[in-house]
């Protein structure tokens, strides 16, 4: 059988989504039998785009002009383009001050020096190109990444979840951190699929997988208000991984 | 397509950069490392966030180094706000950091650097040419991840480490499991040392610039910086001493120390300066080409130290503890930790509501830019007359000796 040709690229990000792939230590040999990691600058030389790809798997958001060109190029050459991780799917942690004066932020870091003046508010991949599927999470779950790759070998894209973290949290019979421990847990608003990884260790869900479809933000904020929570803190937490909440 | 020439990208390193060769006619006369990674402006992103959010956000600077960023940020916040942590929390944090050290070194040695020594393109070709060596590396790498996952809740971006303590303390069974795995890994690690020390040299001997490390040795923590020129700088003065400035060709700030001397940080610096002296004799060539050997020796130190830490924790008896209380909301603090690539500094200031007003993060790869520039110049001098492609390949291999982590450097 022909190996599927992959392009794996990182834009504005921490490389964590790509590292999640390299962290599949047990599965890498089987993956190498099925896939050719043709363009994968993090792990393979040289970084040259050549011919067409069965899929481009892209980590990170867009925040510099050259990334737009690279993304267009990947889109043009690939049958499927997959957004890997929350930055690629939603903007992610880098976008948490989107809408504020980016030049001012740039100056906070670089002063008056004209370093990286081209930087713009981080955007998800879907703002520029057609995205065929997304695997979210900061970082994405290894299991979901492997499911994506397994699906590609059958020419299929992953089925997207439509339930919140709470669904899986209840299934694990965890104590509810929001209502029973009065913690600022974003489980009700956040896309599930992580098996409630954080709440299971009694750590609040920080929303790293992005919003669940039909998230009831209004009701969530009302609940927080009822328990006397500082609204500024709630909103701050809400915007950590996605600035786009409609309140 | 104009910007796509930037795809002349340095590969098998974390992040985005390139080695640019400068030519005079046909002769290569100079080389420069350009870090064109997109800046995420973390030091600005953190301003306005509450103290307990800082470590969760700051660890997103880098995935390979996420545990050490998290811990450095936690300790910086705790310093600022007068929070003292328990011995158990300290030991567990260090264990997680050692896990990160193991994972990062194994990744670099067996996936990113080894292809240079065997003349192949990456892990896929390693799997064909030296499958058992790649497997060995992946086993060690996996163990580093298991440690981070058990202590931090996840191998990347550990969420279980909080200001003042942990969300859930791992149980004795989990730590015993790690201890057994670590004991089993020592055979792989010894074999790795033998293998790496016997690889053929791929670079000439190039002198080192002075080196700098955090004082604590194998613990990777410490309260001051020590240098090979005999200076010792307390954590509070570290940021000023590191003296970061902006230079046009790189999105990472460049450290200037006493205005002129670049310093090297990382495994080789640690082995020469702060680690047990028994290993110094292995690095008498004092050359950057030995960095890979330094990493594999450190792999062994990290595995041993992790075993030691687990022994302390199990002997003490693991117990659930409440998070330590905040001493005061307003204040300034900084923390130094050795990241896999060298000295890492996180420094924060909070207002009277515990909101971050200033953040300063100095990373090892940013510090190493000066040392890399010196090494590149020395390499070019030894390769006078060599062709462009040959110089380019050697220059990239040389840069890889520093295992640059460019997301960290630019952040």
C-alpha cells in the first residue's frame, strides 16, 4: 500500500501539538509504516515543500505575513488541511489580548525598535483557508491525534465532538468542581474529548479545548454571579484560549 | 512566494529560524543565526492577569520546556507574593523538571541530533538504519514523559502544578512505578552513553565562550548564577546582569552581560560549572562539539536524581496538603531554574490586587545567541575555501549543538 504523504507544519505556537505526535513513542513505528512525514521541519530535514500531500496537519495560529503564504501553499498542495490544536482551531492562548492595541503590546516587549512590526492579532487557520477538520486542545490528546491519523488511512476525517467536558466528567463520577467545590471550572463551556483530564485531578477546566457548540455562556455567567464570583476574573479566564465569546 | 524563501529553515530544532551565510564572491565569510519565529508577546500577554493565572499562561511559551517554564513561573510568583511551599511540593516539582530534562535530552539526542552523525534526514531514516538505537531513545523519552504526566497531570503543559502546591498529590504506587521504570532505564542510559561517546566527530574543535549556570548542580534549581569567570550573581540581580537588548536580525532579545562577553548556558556549561566534578574530565576538549556527550551524561544524572527524589518522597510518606497561603498580594519576585537548554529566569511584579504589572522572561536559547555567533565565526574561519553547501550543513549542525528552542527564545 502507498504511504500517505504528510506535511506537518507549525505557525505561531509552542510546537506542543507537533510534539504530541513525537510523544507517541509506542506508536511511531506503526505510523512510519503508514505515513511518509515528507515535510516536518521540527523533526526531519530538509524543510522543502514538494508535490502534493494527502494531508497537511498545521499547528498554531496566524500572526505574521509569511505564515499566510505558507498556509496558502500548504492548502494548495493538500487534499485535507487539518487544524491541530487550539491555536490553529481558535487562536488559542496567544490571542488572549486580541482586540487591544497590538502595536502597544509589541512596544511593551521590543520598545521603539522596529522588530516584528508586521505582527498582527493572532487568527485561527479557518479565517484564511478552508479547514477540513480540527483536533483541539492545548495540547491535543494523543488519543485524538492517533484517531485522526488512523482515519486518514481510511480516507476519513474525525467525527467532531459536540458535548462539553462535563459529560465525560460526570461519566467519571467526579465531584463537580463548579457547583460542589465552588471552583472556577470551565467544563460546561468547553468542548469535551479529554475525558475530563483536569477536573479528574481536582484541577479546574481552563477551557484549553475551545468552546463547545451551543455553549450557554449567559447561564454560566449568571451562575457565577449568584455565587458571588468576580466577573472580571470569570471573563479573564474565559478568554484565555479564545477571545471570541459572545456574552 | 517572496517570503517562502524563509523556508530555508533550520530543521530538527524547535521553532523557526535559519542560518544565513554571508558571501564575498564565492567565499563564505560569515554566518548568522536569524530567529524569525513569530513573537507571541508573552511578556505583554501576562500583564493584567491575576497571579494564579501566570504559570498556566507562561508555560505555553514552549512545549518541550513547558514543565520547567511552569515551575519557574510558579516560583517567581511565590517569591513575589511571599508564598512558601512545603518540602513535598518542592520535591515533586523538581521531579517533574527532571522528567522534562529526560524527555528533552532524549528527543534531541535520538531524534534531532543523531541524524547529523549518521548522515540521514530524520527519525524515519533512523528507524531504517539504526532501529534499535531509535527504540532505545524513544524508551528513555517516554519515561521522561511518564514522570511529567504523573506529577504534572500531562506530559505537555502540566496543569497539576499550582501556586502553593499541587491539585492532586500522586500516590505511592505511581511513584514506585516510576522508580522501577527509572531503575530499568539505567541500562538504556548506560548504553546510550557508550554509543554517543563512540560516534564519529562531525565538527572541528571550536573553543567555548565563558559559561554560566544556576548554582544548584544536579537539582537544577538554585538561588544564584555562577560563571566560569568566577562571578556569582544572586537571582535578584540576574535580570540586570543578563542585560537583554533588542537587535535587528532576531526576534529574540540578546543578552549582553558586561557589555562584551557572550556566555554559553546549557548542558556543557552545567557539567563544567555546577554538576559533580567527576564528569569534567570527559570534556577536556572544551569544545561545543561535545554538547551531545554532555546531554547524554546529563541524562544519567537526571535519571539518578529522579530516583533519589522518589526515595525522599516515599520515605517521607506522601500526603495531601492544602495549597500554601498567599503572604501578601503586592510584590516583586524572580526565580532561576535550569531548563534543558540552560539558565531560565522568570521575574514578575504584582500590584495590590495581585494583578501582574510586569513580566520578564529570559530563556537559555536567547542567552546562547551570543555564543552561537562566536561559534559560527570560528567555524567559518576553519572552513575557508569550502563550498556553500558544505559550510551551510556544518553551520546548521553547529547550531544544533546548542539545541536551540526558538519558541522559548522569542516567546
